[in-house]
C-alpha cells in the first residue's frame, strides 16, 4: 500500500486545478466532508437508534420524508451555512432554495444544490444510499441568493460529486479535472484517496432500470431492453440486469464496472422521475469527466436550461458505447412531443 493521501492533502496538492481564490475549494469540500461524516455516523447505526421510519412530513415531491433524510438535510445546510463560501443552497428536501442572508454570506461566491439522502426509502432495509451535490458560482452580484443562481445549466458546474453510504463510505467528486474517489477510514475519521483518476469502462454488461414500468416505457427503451436480452456471444449478450433502486449505488457500481442506468419517462412520471439540478447534473458532470455520457435520451443532460428548481428529466447515464446504442434506439423512435431536443445536440 503506497503513501496514504488524505482528502485534505489531495485538495491542497490540486489547488492549482481549481482557479479560485486559494483555499476556497478546500473550504467548500470540507463542509461536504464534515456533513458526510456526521450523516455516515447516523446511517451506520440506523437500526439502533430511533432515527428510522417516516418523519410524518412530505417533501415537495410528495414523498414521505424519512427521519434520516431530514437529519441529513439539516446537517448539510448547517455545514454550508457555517463554512461561509456559499450564499445559498437548493435541496430536494426544501420546497424553495435557502438563502444565507447575513453580513457573513453577502459576498459569498457559490451556491450548492443537493439531494441530501437519495434512495432514502431504502434506509429501513439497509440498502446503500447516498448524497449527491453540485457547486456553482453565483450569477447574482452579492446579497441574498436568487433563483437565477440555481437555474444554471449543468455545464456551469465548478464541482460535483456524491457520497455513497455503503459497505464503506466513499466521497467521489470532480472539479473538472478528472474524477477521484476517497474512502472513509472510520478508525481515524479521514477520507483517504482510494480510487484515483476514475474512468468508466467504455462498455459493460450491466443494464439498470425498473422493468416493472416496461409497459409504459418509450418504444426506444423497450427496443434497447430487447437488445440487452438478445443472445449474441460476440457482444457478451444477454447482459445482466442489476437495479438496486438507489441511484447512487447503481451509478457507483456502473462507474466502476461499466454499465448503463436508465430512468425514462413512464406513465406516472411523464418527464422522468429524477431531478435535473441535484441528481442528474452532478452525476452527469462526474460521468463525463470519467469518459462516460449522460443524456435525456437525445441530448446532453448538462445542456438542458433549467426552468424550475425541482424539474425532472428522463435520464440515461453510463458507459459511452452502451449509451450510443441506447440513444440509437431512442433516435429511431423519434423525440416525443413532451421533450424538446436539447439545444446544441448534434446527434
Ligand atoms: P423506482 C430513489 O427514490 C430514486 O430517486 C433513485 O435513487 C432510484 O434509482 C429511483 O428513485 C428508484 O425509483 O421508481 O424504480 O422505485
């Protein structure tokens, strides 16, 4: 085992990659790191304390809020507020964005978008869950954060990543110079570089989607599923179906092993289920930096101009060769009226 590189040492070494005033990256990510350790502590003992079960409230998505995702939301917002670089935060758990209106924050340069605990319905059954985050420069001059600060295209992200609370806790992120993964060593409470310069395999044999919705899938998705299931030895088909029901866990496995994750439009989710700002864009930034692709079936996710904080989008993400094949089927079926082709899409 070579020299252990901690997250802090890595950030200091890479400060030159982050063309912002010295120390801003480390302060921005240290808030994420601190909150992730606190949330991991609670997640890792979730069965032992009364933190399970529904909180009795619903979030804007109309989803039952689990105690742990409310807890995680509070921890990440508190860590960002205390840290000072961020003037506001938009969270899956809050109907509107939270603006940090104080003298201390009025000149803060960044905003954060976050899904504090994605896949939280899996908490009670001990399945891996995750935090997904995205960091942007604010577009407003100073003072309270504005809606425009949050409605930026994914191409404007300056950093993004996720924490997966699984057999180990890992923080995986990019600042636009590749993707690096850090594993928490619980014995010393430090994230250590364990997956340097992560690259998604160009192809794979894993496809991840909820086939229970098959009847309501767009024809292009149905054709792609049939393609995955066809017997064809030279292309290692049939592929393997793996769907955990926790986006961060499915994405992380596919990032390492190769694969494709699809959440298309369905009858109950005509615009898809996943949210553009704090689920799709951050993972799209990560996967593109790792050599993969992320689209809405037709164009790059990061090119979509957001119009609402919690807007949803159909989502295809993974190994480039698998993505090209899936998009070929989608293209043959044509763009549905509910979905304008993303600007700048040359396919
Ligand atoms: P379904 C969890 O609620 C989530 O947002 C993702 O983590 C997961 O991939 C997806 O929804 C599961 O949705 O409709 O297949 O249960």
